[in-house]
C-alpha cells in the first residue's frame, strides 16, 4: 500500500494543525523583523504524487524561486519552499525596500536574494519547531540553499534516491494575508518529501495509529 493510500483524514488534520502553528510562529518572527503585524495561515494540506507536486509548482519547465533544506534527527526528509517569480519579487521588494528589484535581472542583488533565503529559513524553521513541539522529537534543518531554476531541476535534488522508496509529498499551502504590507494575499507552497518511515515515526510519537 502506498503512502497516499495509507494516510487518513485525522492524520491530515494533524498535519494541517501543525502547519497552522508553524505559520503562526513564522508570522511572529517576520513581524518582529519588519516591525509590523504579519498574518499567515495554512488553508490546505494534501498528499500528492511527485508528478502532481511538479504540476502544482507550475510544471517541470516553469521557473520558480525555491529554498531547499534537509531535515535530519529522529526522522528525516527534504523540504522545499516554492514561490512563483512574481511573488518572490514582490516579497523581496517589500522586505528590502528595493522597489526596482527584478528577479530576472543579472547580476542578482545579493542582499535581496539573501533576504529571500532567510525568509525560507524562517518559515521552514517555524514549521519544524512546531512539528518538534507537537511530537517531542528532535529535528535538525540543514543550512538552506536558494535556487532560481525550473521546477524539475530545483526539486530533482530532493528526489534523488527517494523516488525508489517513496511515492508522495506533503503539500502545505501557505498564505500571507492581505494587509498594509501586502496589497493582496500571497500564496506559496511547502513541499515536504518524507524519507521512509518519516510519518510512521511522527504519528507513532503522537499515539495515532493508521486505523484511527
């Protein structure tokens, strides 16, 4: 039985709740950096195949900005935070005040790109912290790496070897709510690619069996 077939609605609800707590933690961290209130939420969590994950990010040939990190510790996996280029540009402009920034202009503004990488680091760290608090397990994120490339090229690194033993990714939608900073709601995707037994370990720590 594949992972997609094994996970049940209760487990998805737990993942969504963990995501919402992580979004709240990330919003608090960003609010402190920007000195203004930021609201974020997780409207949806779903399990998709690797092919569906590529489609959700715009297709294998679609160029995106993505932040990648590995998760190690009591359970391991890979995590991507993926933004379309217009959304990445908008976030960089708001976070740095560089109103003329264009992500396809080279050479890239290193400060702006560092800011986007740090944003991915804050968000990823917030989700991992909430997962750790929920499960009382230890997770250690690697140093994040930023890429501006086609979806297929960006995500293929996280799939190396994994596609032989897994068939699915967890998609955590993340929305920055419209307010005085963002002219409209902004959406990004977290793709969590679990190594074998990742969620067996997590749900076991929570006392949730596959049949609950």
